[in-house]
């Protein structure tokens, strides 16, 4: 069994999506639901990476955007239903931080040293911001920061290096007020830009500096420790820092990760159709997930297998 590939009619497009750098369009399916189709960039694994991360988020129990593999006009991509209800609005992180911190520059898209994790945590700790609408909160995770810790655990697990200030946000509606948005946009994960040749070399090397272990350790989040930082925090350090703000929630997410076996990751990767992923990409992503799972679980002081 493989994940289905949804064929989108070329006539379905209703409007172009201006945000971001990828080719995108909105289309309507059924009476009211709006879907976004995103074209993965050529010679990358962005489409399969997005789908794999979606399914891992499901295993973890995280509130997340749904993604399906898709074809539109002969182009490979993914489709995702809109996260925002008709009477709601998505407030992205850059807009939110610029409103709270008056000197914050929302126009710097990548590597903004103002995108400081402690600032984000402080904003999400406000009592007016709650967990995502419709998500069944476990007793250990009752606030937005606790949920966000789960997002950062996911980032560390898949080496998502694109959690910049337009890749998280809040949804506001008259009925529910301010709520953390489900996690979305994970295509920059799992070594999706690597060539198959480099994947083979890293899988077989005896050079520790070129190993997969070294590769995943270099993964950077979209957050900085402070304004003077010269590079972003590692994905594991970002989770560790957020864990300090909500210990019980972070432990809950680690327990959820412990309950997921390495074979679960293999099963997900095995369900990606061959036309979307190479065998080398499957092996490489699986190795990354195995290593990162152990790295995260060792934060408890115990290495789990």
C-alpha cells in the first residue's frame, strides 16, 4: 500500500498564493473547503518530506496541517486544506512579534537574529493564547507553550530547518479568540535537498566528519538564542530551551516519541510512492529519524531503542 496521489484539475485554481517562494494556488473542493496546492521545487524531496512529517506529527498526536501528495497540470506537489475558518484570520509569527516588540522587523524572512526563542515563548505564555481549536489537550499539555514544545520536538526529530517567523502563528476567531495554529510547512526536512550520491556516501562513510550523525547534529532551527548570536540554535537545543518553560508537556512529547518505534518510521517512508522518492532518500531519512529519536530520548538521561 502507498499513500494516494490526488489529481487536481488544472481548472480548479481560484487564486494564486503570494506568501512564500514556491509555486502555489488555492482551489475549492466540495461546497466550501479551500485547499492549497504547493509545487515542490525541482530536484528536491520537498513533497515527500512534507507528507512524511505530516504522518509523523499524526503519530506524535500533534495538531498539524494535513498534507496529501498531489498532481496538478503534470506537476508534483502536495495539497493541504486551509487551516483558517471563514470567520478567522491567521496571524503569522512575524506580525505577532512586531506587534509585541516595536523594534522587531517583520520583513526579514530568513535568519532574523530578532527571532529569539525566549521572545516567542514569552508571547505564547500569555493567558489569552490557548491551544489549537478542536485539539483534545492531554492533561500534561494545557497551554500554547506546551503544544509549541511538541512542534519543536518534531523539528528536532526531522531536522526541520525552516521554522522561521512565517512558519508558525496564531488563528483568531470570534468564537475561540486567539489560538496557536497547528504546525505546518515541514518540507525543509529529512535531508530533502541532498543528492542520492551524497546520501550513499554518508550512509557508507567511515569518516565521522561526513557521517549522518554529524549531519543531523548540524541541523539549525529558525530561532536565535539572543541578538548577538552568530547562528541559529540547533533544533535539539531549541526543543531543550522550550522544555524548560513547560517541563510536564515536554516530558509528555518525549514519552509519545518513545512509544513510536523505528519500524513506524520505515512504514511511513515505505508508503511514499516510488515516483516521489528514491530508495536512497528512504534509507537516508530513516537513518536520520533513528539517530534523532535516540538523541532526543537521551535528553532524559537514558538512551532508548
